[in-house]
C-alpha cells in the first residue's frame, strides 16, 4: 500500500537508476562534469507532517539518481505571494528543474509559465493547475476523486446509511479540494437517506475554521457528522466538536501534525495525500526527463485513510516519517 515505486516501466527504472546516475546528476561541459544538477522543490508549506514526508521521498529518489534537492517553502499555506517569490527566485538562479505543490490554482499560473519559458522541467504535485501537461510540464496528483469517495463511504458507515452531514473547508482556489468535494457529494447520492445540510467555505486559518464549524453546528444541532476537507478545517472542527453537547463524528483531511484526537477516538478518520510517494515519483520523473525520456503527463497517487486502528502501524509511521538524512 505504501510502496514507493515509479510508475515508469520497471526495466527502464532499473537501467536508469543503475547506469545513468552520474550522467543525470551532473552538468556536462565538453568532457568534464561541472557538478550535480539541483532540483528545486517548493511545497505548500514547510514544517508539517503533510509536506515534510515529500522531502523524504524527494531525497530518496535524488540519492538514487545523483541529483540534489533545494527545498524551501512558505511558513503558512495561505502565503501565496511567498510561494510566488520563491518560485521567481528559483527561475532567476538557473535551476534545471522544479517541483511545486501550488497554494493557489490561478495565482501560480503565470509564475509556472515563467519557469517553463526558462526551460525548467516542471512537475506540479498534489493539486493541478489549469495548464495542460505537455512538453516540460507534468503532474503527480493526489487522487482526490478517490479521496472524496473514501470520505463518503466512511460517512455512510458512521451514519449506517441514514442521517445528516456538514461539509466544511471548501476552497475554490485549490482544484484538488474542489474535486474531493464534488466526489464526496456525488458518492453520497448513492445513499439517499443521507442529507448534506450545510456546506461552508474555509480558510487556511484554524480559529476561523473553528468558528465556522461552531456556527454550522449551532444552526444544525441534530447533525452528527462533519467532513472537513482541509487540514485547518479538520483542526478547527476537532476543537469545535470537543465543546459540543453530544457526540459529533469527524472525517477530516490532511491534518497530520497532531494525531492525538485520532488515537483517542475524537476524530474518526483522516484521509491524507501520500506526499512521500509524490516526492519520490516527481524526482524520478524529472531525472528521466533530464535524460531525454518521455514521462506520463499525469500520474495519480492513491490517498491513504488513517484511523485509530492503523495510525500507529509501521506502514503509517513510514508514510509520516520526516527523517531523510542517511537514508538507504
């Protein structure tokens, strides 16, 4: 379930990893190598258990291919300008390739096109941009349709196919979140006795998302399930339901920084992107592109559902690991 293997043909991966490491990892001038090629990796934010595992995956692939990783990110997921500034610096400093998890669907279009115009092979991870794959641009995406289906089935199991649900954390600026929201609603149509009684837009701001959750619960006191589509709406909803007068179930997304509510049963499930595999796959694809090979325009990585039963399993701990130095 958590195998970190490339989607490229296996015989090519073996050949590539074992016989072309030093060529892929170095810039060649005449008969001399000038040093390893550095790939810039810019996630949505730094220092979180959602995106730091992406660093692990990227470093694993870089070690195998002789590449180097430059890792930098804003300190907040809503710092769109900060991410744009980092991307512009990457372009100006002459990096050969870029991996980006965009904070905003539309605001990153022009900076990404700038990177492509300067010849950077670019992989967008997590959530897509409205720029078609092709040439030097490809996508490694979270399968948000599957994530929405997983959430809907979890809700149906909790409610035993009858009841009401609130959906929080909708964000029109991130394509992946909108895809998971639509998939959730579509799948819940298979359960006609389950009604969506409220849908709210969220923000990457925990106190705000907590306030939204509390307001929605006051307006719908009979609701027993919340689906929170982002990490901050999950965190805010978790705080809100801790003050509720009756049991409120919570199915959240991407909030991996504090798993105590999940371990204690206050959160029923957290569906998360496998950012570690995204990082591994993205670097592997870029290494192939630097060798002149054609890579898939789009690859979807299955999401993972964490529950009280599997949160402390070896597979989950590997998924969440943020230690990459001296990896074999």
